[in-house]
C-alpha cells in the first residue's frame, strides 16, 4: 500500500465540487485524480489503481429527471461489477451530496430487493434548493470515514436531500445495522425532536448520511469539503476556531484507513 | 397494429399548428391505435409515441401542485382551487410496452415516492379526471423552446440501448371546477407562460413529435436600392431591425455603390452590429449636453467621462497601475496575485426577463458567465452577483397595466432562473440586492455579474489569419432571433405576442460541459482566440473576432437543434451555450479530441480568411459578402441632445421632529420596507459556497442571518488572498439629483467593500446604466449628469471603471383600459455600481455583527441633514429635502484609515450606513450579533445641530459604525484623529437603546427589530 492513497474523483457533466473535494483529500494527505465518467466507462478497470472512489457534489446531468439519476444509471453493468470488486477488496467509496444521491439511486449503497430500491433521497419538504449550515451527529462505529467523529457543523446545499425509506421495516433494519451514520441534530447537540430548519429537508429519522452494511460505502448530503479551514465557518470572525474545519476529519479518516 | 396516418406536413389545420406535434386526423382513428399491445415483442419496431405520467405516491407531497396553489394565493385567485399534478414524458421511438416499462422503472420514476402510468399518447386512461378534479390541463414547451430535461432524458434512454427519436416533457394538472375566467387566469397566469409554453385543455391527442422540415435554400434580397425614405423605415420595422432612417440611408448608399441589393443575411448582420445593444451608439456617440453651467460637446460621451477617468487613474498610478485590460474585452481585467488576474463583468437581461422571467434570468446569468469565459483566452468563473429591480410583490392584480406579468411572479421566476443556472454551473452567487419601485412594473431589471480568474499570460487573445472558426457547446435553433435589436427597443403591451422569438431558455449543463473542456484547452494552448455567442449569435461573435482579418463562414455546417433553419436564422440565432474559437489548423485535431472525450460538440464552421470581407456561404452559394470595414466603421454617428435642469433643493414636506415612540415606529417601518428587509428567501436558494472558497458569506452573525456588507471569496484555495464583491445603487436619489445618486452609488459600493476588509487602494468598479427613453434630451441629460459624477468620484477614489454596460429605452407603453389613452411608464434612472475589492489576507476580514458586550461603538464620518430620497422619507410618505452629497476626498482618507485599523485588528465589527442611516445600521448589527447596544447621541447632536430623527435616519454618505474592544480604543481614536466619535457600548441586554443626554430617543427589543426585518420577504 502506498503512503499516499490514490483517490479517484469521478467527474460527470454537471459535477461541480470536484476541485474542492480533491483539495480536501490532498490536504488530508491523499493523491486525488479527477476522472471523467466517459473515461471510466471506456476503461472500468482503471478503478483498480485507486484506494478511494469519491463521487463529489454537483448536478450530474443537470439532475434532470431526478437528482443523480442519470449518472447512477451509468454506474451499472461493467462498472457496477468493478466497483463491486473494488468495494469487496476493502477499499472505500464516498459520495457527497450529488454523489450520495448517485450512490443511493444506483443501488451501490443500499442493495435493491424484490421491490426495488429500499430508500431514496427525495425533494426537500420546502420544495426548493437551500444553502445553510447544519448541526450533525455521527454515530456509526462501522463506518471508517466517521472513526472518532462525534459532532459536526457543515453546510448543505441541495434541493433533493430528504431521506425516505420505503417503509418502517427498512428504517429499523438500517438503524439496527448501524447504517444511519449521520443525523441532523439541534444546535445544542440534542437529537430528539429536530425540527425545521435544523432538519433542513424533512428527512426521516433526521438522516443526513448513510453507510452500507460494511460501512465502507458512505454517502452524506452535507459538504465536508466546504469546512476544512476555519475561515469556512460562518462565524469564524466571532470566535477563535481550531486550525482544522470539522469536515477535514472525514477525508483524513479515509487516508488513515490505508495507513 | 393499425397505425393512424400521421400528419407530417408543416401546417396542421388544428389548434396545434404553432407546435411541433402532429395531431391525428380524428379521434376515432386515435382510438384504434390505443389497443394496448398484448406482448411487447422486440421485432415490433413501429414508431410509437409513448406517454408516461408520474405522480407522487399516496402520502408524498405534490410539489408541482403546491407551487401553483401558492402562486394562486399570491394573486388572490380562488381560495377554493384544488389541484393535483403529474410530470411526464412523451417518448417517441420503435419501442414496445415492456421496453417502455423498463425505461420508466430504471430511469424515469422514483419508485420509493412516486407511481406512474404509461400508455400510448392519447390513451383514454390519461384523459380521465377524478370527481373532485374534472379540469384537465397539459402544459408543454412550445416548438423550438429548449427543453433541457427532455434532452437529458433522450440521451440517457439512448445510453440504455433504446433507439428512440425524440423526447418531450410535460406537466399535467387536474383542477377542481372553475369558472371560465378563472380557468383562463389559471392557464395563462399560473400554469404556463405563453411565450414558451402552451396549455392543452383536455387529453393530449398527438401522434408524433415532429423533428422539423429540411430547409430548401432560397436566397432573399431586401430591396433598399430603390426605396424612398418611408419605404426604408418600413423595411426597418418589417424586419425588426431597429435601425433609424439615417442608418437605413447609409446602408442604401453603400449598396447603391455596390450596385446590388443586400441579402437578408447582410442587412440583418448590419442591424446586429449597429444595434444599441452591441455598439452602445447613444452613450458612445456625440452628445451636446446643456446644464446650469452651460453646454458641453462630447464626441464620445462614455470615452470622455467614464473611460477618461480610468485613463487618468492609470496614468497617475504609473508603474503601479493594476489595470490589465479595460473596456475592450468581454470583461474588464485587473491584477490579482503574482500568477493571476481577475476579470469582472456585469450585464443586464431586462427585456427577456420581462417576458419570461425564468428563461430571461437563466440566460442572463448564462450569458455573463460566457462573458468572463470569453475574456482573454478564458477566465474561470469564481463567483456571481445578481441585482434585481421589481415593482412591489404586493401590488394588487387589478393595479397592473395590461400585458405585464405580476411582479411577484416575475421575482419568483427570476430568482429561480438565477438559482438553477448558477447552482448547476457550480459558481457561487455571493452578492446581490433587490430594489422595489412601482415604476419597474413593466420593465423589471435583471443585472447578472460574474468574476473570473485567469493566468496572467492568458489575458490577451488574437485570432490568426487562416485560423479555423469553431463553434462548441449547444446547437443552433430559432432561439432568441432578433434579441439584440429587440433589447434596444421599447417594450409594449403587445411585446409578449410580437417578440416570442426573443425568448431563450438556458441549459446550464451544456455550458458547464463547455467550460470544463474550454479551460483544459486553454491550458493546453489549443486556440488563439475565443469569444462568446451572445446577442447577435454567430453574427456578432464572428464579426467581432474577424474584424481585423476577414472571415468566411459555412452556415450549412453549423449543427442544428432541428431542421428547417434558414441561413439567416442560423447566422443570427441567439441559441445559448455556444462559444466561438479561433483555432490554428494544426491544433484542431487535439481540440476536437478533447471535446469528444467529454461529449462536447465542436464543429468547424468557417475560417478567418485574410480578405477583409465577411463572406457567408450556404453550401456553394454565397449568401452574404460584406466589407468588415463597412460593418464596423460605416455606422453614421448618432448625435443626441441632452439637457439637465437641476431641481432646486426644497424643504422636506414635513418637519423631522419626532417622538421616541415615532422613532421606534419609523425604524421598524424602514426595517420592514422591501428594499431594506432581509433577502434570505433569495440568498438561501443560491449556492454561495460551492468551489470551497467562501470566506465572508452574504448572511453573517451569531445565527447566520445578518446582512453582510460584502462577500469575500478565496479563489485559490491554498492562498490567503481574497476578493470582496459588493454593490451600490439608489434610484430614489436620482429623482432629486442624478449626480448625487451616481456619486452615492459609487460610494456605497466602495464603502461596502472596505467595511469587510478590502484595500481601498485597489477597488475596481463597473457601471450599469438602465435608463428611460434617451432620445428625449431631458432623459439623456440625467444620464450625462450621472456619468459626470462617475468621472469626478472615480478619479478621486482612484477606483477605475473597468467595464460597463447600458440598457436604454426602459419604458413601457400601454393603452389604459378605462380611459383608452396611451400611457407610458419610465423606470427611475438606475445606476448599478458593482465593486470588486482585494483582500490581502482573508484572516483579517471583518463582519457586521456585534461581537462582545463591553466593546465600544464608534461612528466614522459626519452626519448631515440629508433626508431627501431617504427611506425615512419613503416610509413617512415625505417629499423634498436634500439628498446625500459626497465629499470624496474626506471619504478616501477615512477608508484608508479604516483599512489600516482593520489590518491592525482593532476592528471587531464594522457596518456601513446606507438606507435608514445610523438607526438601521446599529439595529442590524445588534440583532445579527444577538447583543444589545446603548448609544448616546448628545455630543453628536450638539456638534451637528441636527434633530434626533435627522441624526438617526439621515443617509449621509461615507459613514460606518465600528465596534472596538476597549484595549484598542486609544490607538483607534488616535488613528482617526477626530473622525471617529464614540457613541456608546455593546450590551448583554437584548435591547437597542438610543438616548440624548440620558433622555430616551429610541428603544426597541432585538426580537422585534429582527422580526420586522425578516418577515416581509420570508416567503414559503
């Protein structure tokens, strides 16, 4: 294993957080490479040169039809197979915002059963895009990205981030499997009732991020790459803040996983 | 299967003739076709038009219907209206039912939250309403209108391996019973905008999506040689050329010398090149200006005022001149750091936004992004700014003149248009403002600005002779034909019917893809020049680039959205998301390969042949052969008269003596006035943090909801250098004196920048003049007056103008339905100043929210009795008074000292004083910081001789409130030498308390101040 894990930053038409996500991985000690989906479709095996597959935020294919839908439909067939093998070989996959939408809709994050996908990310209750900061609690011992992470303060910027499971059974199974990895919480850190705007989109169980049953595929709506420096914090002019923004640890954990 | 005969000829005799759908001959034949296919066998490859309707599952919100109902409520339409909605796709191709089920379930439907129905278009199942919702309406995009979602869906379905031909999206609404006039309002005001969409009442009865008819070349000539003056004027009108008689005569003379008539393409090209929009002939023309000081003759008004200021500043700066390229490229360029420059441009997109707010704003932002992309060899867009002017969203429907859209609908559409384009492009929208005045009712203003970062060595371009002319990005359609000439004409209540061709819809992803490959091509040195296709399309882009060389264009090579475009339509189309490159032949293969690798279409459409002529060909036929010199130098100068008569300063129409209670009420009223009220509903819909460089956000403070003065971004993530972006505008002052309005706008933009930590010695500014009908000497007079102030202030501040744009003739004419008389509404003279400042170290930036109890509060700058045009006068309904005048020399010194204080870290918070003066500023600082403030004005009142209300609400320029920690007070006051006066302290108490020698003059709680400020535009 190399000292600097290689990070594949997957780019598609409309991806727009690739640059700063690559920067965050770099700052965390990784070696990011931006790869266009056309290139990956042509040579799916190139995935094997990487340790982390990251699908960054943006509006892949304009989020036409539904957010992340078209890119997720491209991650099937040969590509799904190599990503499956990639995952099985103890490597990591992360999707941020649009990347999370892609992971969930492609079936990579939660496997479809006889009735189709068990859950999705749907339109915010407000019915529109919103950019705001949210308080989060991470709670999944199995997700390497969240190793040692408790509270987080990160921005969201999305229109379709409401987590909806097909039914209660799906929800309880995910909860039991410690897959509801990140949740919106109140500013005082309490979970309990998290009303709008602290739960900004109406997500069931206040879910902001999920991992798969192994913990190694992780998706979240908030943008950790937008809080890696203290000056990203909306109140940095008020308080003395630590040198690292809250989001950086997620990238560092990914790197340290291969240390 | 017996397929109904399909009408594929151009003129369907039905009500659909305006659209590209064919209609079956009769519904009986349609019924035969509706037999569901028993088994979808793969061999059955007849082309079918499938209809897929997708609705929210039980228990899921009906988002589309909810939006329409909210709009209906805004307009006061039928409280009893009940609505349900579906979205859908028409998919045309040789598909059987099973295949369509596959497509629906793998691609189109979100099964966890949605359900769907599918069938052949027109199947009876789609025509059935339920008992509660018998009304049935389909809304479809008009023929030729960009439908980005359909384009994406088509590609995605093809990628799944289905050979489909066409896709269209639609929305379907089922409504409760409506009276006919209610139905008409629902269809025309809420469900659809007839300039881009059509409503079909009842079931869809379509058999085919037509893909256009092949074009048969037929060269059109325009008979100008033998025309008399009235015929020349008629030609200009008939062809929508917006050319004056003198201009038509010049064209006539030119072609008489050539001894032939021009082709339509030639006369259109000249009209585009000479349009106000492209050549700014009025402001860059001869003006004879008369005011109280006498008459001044300008050969080129802009050059002798605004440009002249920049030239002088650059000369004064000498070696340390930081301008790079001003007033010549698509955007102005200034230096940033050792390796980079920055480009800034602000455009207006007013006329298109009046007709179709969403598409107008959408293409406005798309266009200005292409401006920075097309600056030098290409700048990477790093942030946007958007400023709008509307009539009040609370205007009663019955008060609107005929032919205008309700301002609330315009505002929602414009905001959504900017949001959807900017967010998809991944460019943070970090700054903006919204102004309201009833006179914007027929002419809303939409200013879109963009800043780009480019390597120093990529700041200039030069097309080389024999370079290929390459178009990349979107395809060409009939979008926006006559946009350039249309935007130079006055709007009327018939505009929404006569100018349908002017409406464009953007497709942000096409532009994003273009940008992605373009910046790679730039860094690989694959082209020698680039420009965007904006107003005038290829005509302007190629005409400008080839001005010094000559060009030959092969119009039949341009990729089209659909068949049937004539050579002239291809040439002048304003289809979006296209850019034109000048590429040396040797580099073309690599450029093409790069574009292909990211699925971006790139096509050679001609060559810059060194002939000095612009030659257009369609196949072998020459359809235009124009001298570049005539196009660019041949326009007869425009000569205008401008008169300005100063309005004498009058007394305020009422005394400004106020009680303590009245002061509180006035403060709450100003905080609640639409111009001052929180714009969080707008701001939060924009992604202002994408690209990861956000330093100071538009909303700041302890709850992230206070009004910041300017935003700061860090364009290079591992550098500490930042850019501050702000703006200034105050149309109310213009009603009193356009000189002071302009001076105040510049001052406001600059002081906003300085307040967050920008260096006042390096602030670049941009002008955008939006005015009424400038053929009227009095109207042009106010503009010249404003331009003179621009010169005066810019030179003192040493803040150069680096780019600008004007939009003239913003007047709306209509026939009053009751009197039958012709009425005209002119917008208030509106000058937007946008400022871009540089922040040497982002770690020293300052925000406006109060930070800690016990800190001292200082006022910088002098308060005068300047309540004319103020918000205090506005909320009290008062006229008269003096508008704020500017002392730029004193201001400049203050700004430099403030910057020094910020650099010494002695400023904890800083807020500029603008609308509502001192009272509003301290109130905003207090509620943003969640801390109280206690001020005593006694020294200030004694010193100035003002009343408390004057001191609280006067809008005198160049002032700030600054919060200083006790340990820094000594050095702070020393630095300002009397220009900083201590007014009071920050407190823990949740109150704002302002006294005069212990006597209360204003008291309010933070909660009520904040609520007053947040509630007016806190929309759902």
